[in-house]
């Protein structure tokens, strides 16, 4: 079920990117005010598409040594070791952050409190250690 959803989202993102490129033209897509985000979106969608294609290829190759495809499957598996492409799922959150400034403010605030939280936990640990 997760694989089907992943492929569905990949298709949706490809359609969305294609519509944006079609609406603004290739030159406009690369020269608008938010051209950095457009290039980033294209990179994210491209990496996600590559991951889905590699997954489809790996699933299509039989795993039997009888067929002589064992080397091919292992070579594809080596490519799949580059699961950095899975990092694309996390990067997609950045696409959402650019349009929701309030969410960005909340996340920056939460990340900014980690230093204070660490000092508080250290002090709490010290107090517990002294009392125990």
C-alpha cells in the first residue's frame, strides 16, 4: 500500500511540475523571482522519479540464479544502496515550508529552544544526582 501511495504522489508531483513549467514556460520557470525553489522542486521530483524507476526495475528482474540475472539484480541493488534518494521524502517538507510562513516560524522557534532544553535537562540531572 505504501508503494502505491509513493507512486501516486510521484505522478502527482510530476503533473504539478509539468503544469508549472507549461504555465510559465521553461525560460520563465528558470528566471522567475522564486527560480531557486523551482529548480529545487525539479531536482526533488527528478530524484523521486529516479527512485521509483529503480524500484520498478529491481522488482521486475527475477531473483533466480537459474535465469542468469543474479548479477544484474545485484548491480541494481548496488544502485539501490544509494538510498539517499529516500532523503527526498524529507526534503519534500521544505517545499511545504516555503509557502507556510507561520509553520516555518514555529519550526525555527522549536529548533531554537533545543539549546535551552539541553541546559535545563543538564541542570535537572545535576539536581537529581545531588539529591540521590
